[in-house]
């Protein structure tokens, strides 16, 4: 390939090339028009100054820009974007970061402040991953969590992505180096460190400027409308004030290192590398489809004027960079070529792609918002109200935490009292069981002086049950009296009494067993005590 001072690239056609594959002139070369052409002796500094430096200045004006590095594998794309191993060979990204913070330092004043945010992602096998995670170097690729693309009214949103705010060049470079370490590369026959993914490094610069307005406002009138009698500001006039406007400007710079296209029959890669190459070639194919559709939509061809659909969603790469391709963005493609004879067809294909990109037309505008003084005051007032509410919430939270501790202490105290009460009940039940299962016939009961009162406090149904129980207990007593009267003077009265005593005990046991359940246990014990006293009296007879 030969480069000229004019932005025209002429590629000589080898003699053994099939002429049906190349549409060329009769002079034996094919020409392409570009904005700039660099030969093999061009330095990194020269490429940066002519291609990227003006776009760095544009982001301070609120304009979006994107720089793509496109070409076949091994043609120098990563070298152009990331750079080499020395300071002199540093690429576009390190140079852009240094230039940005130099401009921030120069432009910063009391009325003008800046913020800079960085993000670093890669597209690998149709999945988008965040590279700014220091833990990913210790985690297998299969366990990485993909970044989700969400569409909203305000545009595309990303989930599961880290965005870092930096205030100096050193921090920004450290973040860049961390992300570059996490990027996926492999060794192929055409490149020892071939990029197997598309890398996207994003720089967002936000500036806020406070500007005084010369239009006077009357305090007693609506602040959104100027007074009819506009005049020169008078500092002594207490009824007038000079409002200020806040201008917020946001500019974004995307620096994209596209993975190189490969021809399968030339690489002879392994199975995994072939799978990666298929994914890379497919995403680059969809990228070319988007470029062609954008060119045709804006009148590039008469047939394409009716084509309004842009296939952004066919690929993660084109969907992620839809604003850079056909939105509010100034985009530039750096076409990297290999000058060797075996890569002639790839070089021509890359130049044709770059020429198509140059035919796409887009409308751009600055991302700038103007807030009046009243809007700022309202926002400040809302901020104060929210801060006050936050303080009240924190105080309430502390109060609730204190009450929660008191409630926990009270619950513990109640639990202790409950355990003590349960122990007392168990002791009383054990005592009653011991009294009930005593040695004297199984019926020992201390006399209860309040028993008549307790009986009076029973319900009518319970009194009837007590009377019925006592009658059942007295039945064997009556039987005993009758038998004892009839056999009092017989000679074997002792044996008869023994039999009657046995019958007496069996009758008592039968009634007690029937009345052992639940609430009537105490009533049965009292009735048994009465019958025992009657039996003792009869035994005395």
C-alpha cells in the first residue's frame, strides 16, 4: 500500500489477483477516499493529534464522540487504542486521559467545576461484561455476571456495571490498567496476543458553570418573566436582583477496540478459538449491516430511502453503540491495514467498510441544560427539606431501636416469670399426685376448712355432679352396712368382713378410675375423703 499527502489511499493490485473480485481502475490499483492517511512510519502522537485531540476538546462543549479501531486481526488496532510498553508508544486512551485532566485543571474556576466518570466493558460471545472489577481476575470467565442492557425513555441503561468518578490522571490510568488486565486475549497464528472481544472504554465529562444574567427581575413579580422596564443593574435597588443561571454540560467519549476479523482457512485455530472467531465475525457483519442501513436511510441510495429500520438489536455490540453509530455522536473509524501480500483481500474489504462509514450522515447537538436561579433555589430548598426529613428518620430510627431494646428486656423478664410459674405448677401437681397416691389406701387429704364455701361457689351442674359422685361412693358403704348387720352374730364373721372389705376397695377403685379425668379430679378426691371418714367411723363400730 502507498500513502499520499492527500486523503486518498491507493492499493496496488497484485498480478495474480482475480479481477472479478476487485473493481479497480485500468491502472492496476484501487483507490479509497479518507480524511487522513498514515503510513507505517506514523507515530502514536501524530495519530492522536490528528484524529482524537479535537474530539477531546469537543466533549468539554457537550458533544459526544466515538473512535473505533477496525481491521483484520494482527493489523494494530489494540496498539493504536491501548498503546505499547513504553511511554512514547502509549495509545489513544492514556493520551486522552492525560489531555482531559490537563484541560480540567486549566478550565476549573470558582464558577466552573468538572466531574469525570469512567467505565470499561467488553463484548465477548454476544455477552457484555464489566472489566472494572478487581475480583474477576480470580474468577473463571464462566462465572462472570453479564451486564444487562435496558431500554428506557431516556435511552439505553446498563445494569451490573461499575462507574468510577476520578479526579486526577493517576487514578484514571490505574482504572484503565485494571480493566485492560481483565480483558480476554489468546494466542493465534496471526497474533500472539489477539483480542477475543470488543473493548469499549467510556469517558464522561460533566461541567457545571454559574453564569450571571443581565436581565433584571422584580422580586414581587414572577421570577420566570422579566420586568418590562429592563435597565442597568443598580446595586442600591433593594427591589431588584441579578439572577444567576446554572449551565450543565455533559460530553462523552467512547474509545472502541474492535476484535479483528479472521478467515478460518488462514488461521487454523483450535475449536475454542474458532468459536470465538465465528462470534467476532458475526458481530462485525451486523455492524456492517447497521452502517449500510444508516447510509441508505439518509439518501445514500435511491432504493434505500424507504428503509427506516436499523438492525441495532441483531448484536450486543451494535445495540450497545447505537448512539455512537446513528445517534447524537461524532464518530471516527481508524482503519488498520496489513501491508503484506497474503492479506490483500482483507485490506480491501476493510477500506470498503471504512468508506461506507464515511457516507453516513448524522445530526449532532450539544448536551447542555440551563437552570435558572429560581430552579436552583427550589432544588436547594427541596434538598434542605429532604435533609431535614432524613434527620427525623434517623432520630426516629434511634428511638425505635431504644424501644426495641426495652421490649426485648421485657420479653426476657416475662419469659423468666413464665418459667418460674410453670415450675411452681409442676411442683403443685407433683405434690397433689403424692397426696393422691399415698400409703393409706391411696386416699390422703388434709382437711379443708373452706370446702363448704368452695362447694357453694360451684355451679348448679357441678353441685349435681358432686352429689351424684358421693352417692356412687356411698353405695358400697350401704351394702357393707347391710351385710354387716345380717352376719354380725355368725361364727365366720371375720371372713365375711374380709370379703366385704375387698368388695369395698374394688368399688372405691372403680369409681375413682371413672372420675380421674380433668376438672372433676379435685371433687373426686374430696368425695373420697368424706367416704373414708365414713368408713373409719363404721370400722369403729
